[in-house]
C-alpha cells in the first residue's frame, strides 16, 4: 500500500471530524495572522525611536498595548487549536482501533491460525500509537507551517519584493532535503514497524509458553533468537532515526543562509539615501519574517519524517483491515432452531493449502441422538472434521447438511449455537468463575449455575476458592490447574445444554476418579443429543453408537466397538497398540 492510498484512507477517518478540523484551521489562521502582525508593530516601535533622547513614547505605548492584546489572542487560539487537534487525533485513533478490533472479530479462523497473535496485537496497539504521534505532530505543525509560509510571503511582498525574491530563491533547498529524507526514511520506518511486530509476537509466544521453555531448557536458544530480532530492530531504528535527524540541521543551515542573505541585502538597501531605501524598523521586521518564513520549512521537514513513520504503521493496520473477512451468510440463509441433530456430509473435500490434500470425497450420515466417536492417528483429519462441523472453515467441495438444510442455507451463528464444545485446549476469559460458566447461557440463574457445577463435579473446588463463584480469575484461568480449567469448561457445557455436542478429549486433564463421574454425567447429557466424540484413549468410546475410523482424511472403517474389533482391521491395530494384552482375549 503506497502513501497515496494510505493518505486517502486516513482522510476518510479525519473526514468524520470536519467541523473540528475547520475550526482548527480557522484558529491556525488567527494564530498565524497575529504572529505575523506583531513584527510589523515592533518595526513601527523601532522607527519611533528617532535618536538618543528622541523617543516618541506617546506613539509607542499604544502600539505596545496592541502587541500584548495580540499575543493574548494568539496564545488562546493556539491552546484551543491544540485541544481540537488532540480531539481529532485521538478520535481517529479510537475509530481505527474500533474498526481493527471489529475486523478481527470478522476474520476467518484460517487467518488467526496462520498469523502470530502478538503480531496482530502489535498492529492494533503499537502501530496505532506510532501513527497517533505522527498525526498529532502533523496537525500541530503542518497546517500552521503552511499558513505561516503563505502569510509571511504575502507580508514580505508587500514590504519589499526584491528581498522577498532572495528569500524565495534560497528556500527550495529545504524541499530538496525533505524529499531526500522522505524517500529513505519510509523504507526504514516500515522495516522498523514490521520487526517490532515480529518482536512482540515472539515475546507473546515465549511468555505464554514459559513453562515449556523452562522444561526443555530452551531459554538460551530463545535469548539468541530474541537478540537477533532485537539487533535487526536496533539497526532499522538507528537508520530511520539517522535519516530523519539529517532534516533538522540541514534545514537550519538553509535557514541561516536565508537570514544572512536578507540581513546583507536589507542592510545595503537601508544605508541608501534614496526614497526607495527601507528603514531600520522595516529591516528588523523583514528579518523577523525571514526567520518565521524559514522556520516552518524546518518544522514541516520534521513532520514529514514523523509522517513517514506514521504512514508505515498505518499501512500495516490498513493491510489488516483489507484482509478477506469470513464470507457473509447468503441472503436466503435462515436461523435453524429446535435442531433434531441429523447430520450428513456428502462428498466433502477440504484442505488447508491447495497443494496438500487432507479430506477427500468424505461421506457421513448421522442420525439424531447418535453418539459418533472419531478416532485415528495424528493428522488424519479428526480436528479438521470438527472445524468443518462448527463451520470454522468452509468445505472446498461437497455439502454439509443439518436437519435437511445445507450449511450454505443456514446462518453460521445458528449452526454454532447448535453445538456445545469442550476441547482439549481450554479457554477462560478474565472475570469471575460465574461469568465464565454463564458464557453460553448469560440468562441462567445462580441456582442453575450451581446445579451445572455439581453435575460437572467442579462445585467442590469452586467453593474452596477465596470468593467462591465470585472469584476473579486471570487470563486463561490464572492460577487454576489445567484440570480445574477443563472442569469449568465442562460446567459451561452442562449449563447451556445445546442440542448437539462436540467432545474433543474433554476429560484429558482430569484425574481418573473424577473422569468416571463426569463420563456418567456426560452419558446423561448425551441422551437424545447427537454427539461427536474425538478420542485418543479408545477405552472412553466403547459405548459409542458408531465409531468412525479415519485415515488420511477418509473413513476406512465404521461400526460399533465390538464390530470393529471382530473385523481385526485398522481399529483393531489402534486398540491393541493401547492395550497389547487384548490380543489374546476374545472380545
């Protein structure tokens, strides 16, 4: 995304604050006009000092009073203008962050799976902060600088157009310097922003997996990796700052040349005796204007380098906003209610990448209320099948049907509301225990929450917490054990009682005694509900109505536990690998 496109996108956000922007520009005009008028008055005061002992105080004092009034007006105008600029800047930042977070909520699961979470967070937090700094400086200095340049040019032309020509001829050097700096800084600021995102993602990953890092003594390797990223960030940052820092001294050098030229040329005119010669007061005024005329070039050059950084950061955010969203439901899509639990997968094919096939020509028919167990080796497509059922991913070919309605004809929200999930990887939000349990049933009463917790056998440990059900837990469960977190997720499922269930190793982190109790609770919950059970421990699925044995994305066997063992096929091999002693037993 080039700068023109980025500016166009930014202008759409700024356009929402047109009134504030117009007021800010009007105040900038007032501020600049007052600042430019003061040198004229000072020049008049100097001309009222005729000679030693010949000072026209009666004419000087009114001018000084006028100067004080104008200074007060300029100060108030600048203060109000800065307040408005802050409102515009942080309003734009708020809108961009709102849009970015809303976009993340609409992004497909495939994008989240393929991008580090820390890198996404960096775009929404760090990049937007950098953008805000550049935009605020732009509002504070860019408009005022441009108006100052135009205003001083008009005043100087009115006073003496010969000296004005000298000023105008020299100042284009500032544009040459600014152009050179802008070309070099944008690339470095973009690399700096990207590397900062990479660093944030790495830190997020390492903090989130600190126990694993310590368990495998991988701290040294991680430190080396971090040092490498940090070194690159240092290199890009130094180069970005180096090129941007050239601007200030270079433009100040140009300013000094302009000031010297005006002083020399004006002095020559001032010592002339002809009527066209300028007075000392006018020369003083002109020198002040020359300084004011060149100063904005210095400031604008500095703003340009900051804006390069801001544009680089904004570009990364806009790239996120340009990502393809989860396709919208079709106009004819309906919300499915009172689900019976009949499911069919017809000739389904799916792969995460085009060149790597996973599920091909998959067919499955599930009757309402059936308990379907899905088993197979790692990577055979078990979790992928769950992703397709939940419509986290859409099939590449084929159709999934729920209660005789194709998925394309049903809203995603109603499909997902039809399932209750307990996964091996638990997820809990920051909040109270009660809030986490009520996530799927926000209108549930406290009594219903307690009853669900008793069924899930989590009530006892919850009561032992400092504030019971009102205990606040941190990110991902805070100090709770993995087993306790999983019990809370099971409690959540017990409370919402969805028409269909998905259990992906739902009791993997729970002790055997508690697991037996929960399996009984699950058996009661599964009565009359279509249930998909992903299992690695085959002993937990003996009571399933049908077992699907997957291999390389296809169902190679299906039947009851006893039927599959009698066939002595792939399932028999999997079962024997877990229970070698059964080879010599009859089933």
